[in-house]
C-alpha cells in the first residue's frame, strides 16, 4: 500500500528534475531552472514535515504497561 510519505519521496526527484527540465525546454537558463525546481522539492519536503507531519499516538491511547519502572 502506497502511503502519503511514499508518494512524497517519489515526487521529490520528479519535481527537481521535471521542473528543471521543463523550464530549460521553455527557455529558462539552467542556472535559474535548478533553483526553481529545488524550491518545489523543498516545498514538498516542508509540507510532509510540518503541514502533514507524522504523529505518534498519544500516551493515553497506548496500552498501560504496569511493569517495573527503572527510573
């Protein structure tokens, strides 16, 4: 099953290379196209990290293990 983060990991190089190639074909200089493509890749990474961040279940929803506490 492909999840959100699998798709993001696949889209990072696609955004970097695809946008760079598309802008180069249109006539934008390579030294300008690469930073624009990298900004799109950075936006994908930022969205995955901060907007739809991976979360762990809260401690309340985890089962209560009443074992020996080492502290």
